């Protein structure tokens, strides 16, 4: 139930998500999928990452497809091809995206166990590859990835593609988080966990991968003996559920280093499926831990946390260099920042991913990719470094390709830059360097500065714009233009309260500072201060450029509102029979029925008992609101609880029983309190 309620709140946040032009696919490759099937004891796990370029209308016009295949065979192998084919399951189709493996450019493996990591370029004039890249996004099942060998030139393991869900988690690793806490040791770390999962047509998970990244710092060389995810909350030691396989690895001589481990998870085991789903739904119930030979139970540990997802898009050009570079080149790029925040909204840890689609007229060797501190027209110092250098280059034989590199940022200078990027990205630039142009060959500011102040178009209940009124203590959504440069929500925040400023944005309602739940370029969600008087109240949004003109909001003493879509996906039902109670989302395919307990996410139900200050996180106990009644399909529904959702200030949960005789089909659900009723939300009833 806790995970489902958490998902309700997360779903409400997805309205803010920005989608970068990086798309992930997963596939479990088997010889039995070949046509005809191949008789060999082998398998493979594929992650296909499409880095795409779009034109002004959103059409994909070129890209790079990265193939990452982990394979297991019974013995020596020679691989002669790795492609994406157009074709449904059970059908052989033509090669449309080719990594370049062939009979004359093969990979030999004496052990039969290993990995292949290769890119494939999709040029604007390659019609078959470009059509595949476009169609893969909408219909991945119409394409398959195939690995070929000398013995099986038609393909030895194969799988249809599936779009992958992706979540990025972060945590600070510290000895004080161990149980019992470890003292007297100079040790620290930062850990990023990327989780990918995909499902078959029946909704069953069919592939998953967990990518571990960590920066560690000890005061001496140590022997690392483990790097895992454990399924336990803070203060509890628990078992390993995802294992990198790290064992007896000496750290660097100075005790400072980086670990990267991709782990394919066996989802034929139900326990592993539960772990992957748990990492998506309730990551705080898991922790990452690094172990050493001296501290076998763990030396640095941290609970996993959700991150925000800030995406900055730019076009890197040689004309932006100082002085300008005379070359016909460009780089359509994204900088993605996944960060953790403290209670003040400041970034305390970040995973910064550089994704550059470079287009050059001829062969080029890249020697650097960085973020620098400086405005347009001036050169500045490097502060976030991908590690590309004169001794760690990227060589492009034809000048066409992609560079995608993640960087865990934990140092003070890097964090200062990331924090500045959230409010004034125009003060920083991304630069790609080459052997010929060591000072930089294509460059762009992280984002252009806003030329004018923010503007508000509407201010309504956070449950949706059809709910015009708001109440003290409830969630308000403010819509407009030029608010923030990037999106962040409360899921990335730490501490016990909401910040007054987030990504450089602040809000006042009736002259009172309103704590911020989330910001986006076009929307800000805040909690209306409990002290706000009923009536028409001015709302003002402020950022680095200045203050917006005020907009009048309708503040009522109570303003019940339900977070709901037409298909009822924001409601949870507890279904009880003689032996079992189950929880699940209410949909047309799984409607509620008489006797079910229905729980919805709501807002605007007024003060809590005992009172909780504005902006403070509610305790785990669901504190009650004032009296609330409900009807479903016009029939009264017994309200069992109405209280504070523990996940974030301003949110309420209401639980009610579906009455016998409630009409079937899509029915109106209405909450009422203090003489005020919510706009009807749709709920499916059997």
C-alpha cells in the first residue's frame, strides 16, 4: 500500500517530466528466438541506447545507436555481425542498423563469456536506418537485435526490442550510516544507481539492468571486497539483493577512485522482479554499501534516493568559441543533471551526463569535454570534467557520432557550478576540444538568459486546472512562462521541510512566502501557507530576472480537490476476500466493487490535527483533517480516513468504502468538506 500511495504522488509529478533525446531499449537474447531456432546453450542481455537528433518539428533526422551486449556461450566464439533488423517475432527481416561487425571485422572470444560495446551511426541520408530509428520509438516490437557468428551466420541469439523504463537514484556513502555507525575512519563516497526495466506485452517484466557508479575516498589504500544493494531501511542491516560481483579489488594507491559495474538482473526469479520494482517505487527501503577487507560488514553506506531530472539542450557551434573557429561543424547536445537537494533546495550531489551528437566534415580526435564557468564571449575555467584528455581521446574516423559520458559531481567547485546552473545557466558553457583546436572547437552556453521577467497565466489547485479554488495548507499550481530553466520536484529534496527558493524561483501568496514543491519552466507548485486569509490573494513569482506581475487567486477556507485522470489511475483499491487483501490501481480493466476500500490522493482539506507548520513534512502517521464526506456515483461512500499524506506537505489521502448498489461503469467521485465539494473525478466501478 505504501508503494502504491508513493506511486500516486510520483504520477502526479510526471506532468513536469522533460524527455531528453536519449531513448533506452532492453532485450533478452536467446537462440530459441532465431528463425529457425538455434540449438545452443547461450544467452545475451542487450541494452540499446538511441541518441537522436530532432528537427524543429520533433522529427528524428539522425542519431547514434549504442549497442551494449553481455553474452554467455558454452565455449570459444567468433562473432561476425551485430545489427538491428526490421521484423516482428518469428520473422526474419533485413539489417537496417549495422554496428560494422563482419566476417572481416569479427570479434573472437576464447571463453564464450564477455561483452560487446559498439556504436552504429544513423546518417541523414541512410533512409533505411533513419526510418528504423524513427519507427523504433513508436513500435520497438517491430525490430530485433541479432548477434551473428561464424557457425551461425544467420544469427545465434536474438530478441525483439522493448522500450525501457529508467530511474536514476543517488546517495551519499558514509561510515556513520553503517549499523553500528563506524567512527574514527576517514572514508566517504557518492553512489549513482541507474535502473532499467522492460515488460512484455502481457505486463510481465522480461529484462532489467542495474548500473552501479561510485566515487570513493579513503585516507589510504584498501582492499574492496563488495559493492551491493541491500533491501533494508536506515538503521537496519539487511541482505544483499543486487551484487556487482566486486571481490578483493585493491583500491588506488591513494585510496581515491571510481567504480562502474553494469549488472544484468535475472527476472525469471520473482524475488528479483520485486527488487527492481521496489527500486522504482520505494528506493528509500534500499541502501548501497561498499565493503573492505577490514570492514567486511560495510565501511560506507547510504539509503537510495530519487533525484530530479534537469535537462538543458543546446547547439554547440565553432562560432561560439573565443576566438571563433573556422570549421563547418556542430554538436546538438544535452546536459542532463540528476541531483539530490538539501532542505534549502541546494544541490548536494549530482550525476551530470554529457550527450553530444557531433557533426564534423572529416576525421577528428576529441581531447576534452567540459563545463566551464563564464558567460558568452569570454573564456573560463573548467569545473566539470568528463575525463577526456590528450591521453584519453575519442577518435572519429568520419566526424559523425555521439559522445555520452556521465560524471558524479561531489566536489565543492563542481556543486557550486551545478547550483548556479539551476538559476543562471547562461553563466556556464559546455565545450568540446580536439587535437587541432585544443582550446575548443564547438561550444554553447548551457542556456540563454531570460530577457524578460516571469509571467503568470493562471493559479489553480494543484489537483488540476479544473479546480479553480485553493485552500490554506493545500497545493497550488501556478502556470505561465519563464519561471525556471529546469525542472525539480520535492522527491529530490532532503530534510524535514520544503525550500522557499528552488532553482532560483520563489513565490509569495498574499505577501507570504510559499514553500515550493516543484518548479518547471512553465509551472510552479507550492503549498499555500496555512496563515493565508480567505479571499482574493495576489500571487507573485520571482526569479533572477525579476518579479512577475501579480495574479489574483481564489483562496477558500476549504477547497477539496482530487488528483484524478478520467481512467481512475490515481485511485487505489484494497480488495478483500476470505483469505487475502490485495492492493492495486483502479482502471477500466480492474474496477472497484462494493466493499472495496478506495484511497485517493487529494488536497485542499484544511488544517491537520495536531497542526503541522507550513512547508514541514508530515510524520509517517496520517494526521487527520476536518470532517470529509464522499459520494461515488451519487451514493454515499463511508469515509474511513482523511488525513495528511506523509510523502509531502499539502497532499491528503482519503479512504472510503464503495457502497452496495453503486452504479457500474465510469462514476463521479466527489469529496465534500465544510460545505465545499470537489470537481467530480472519474472512478471505474464494477
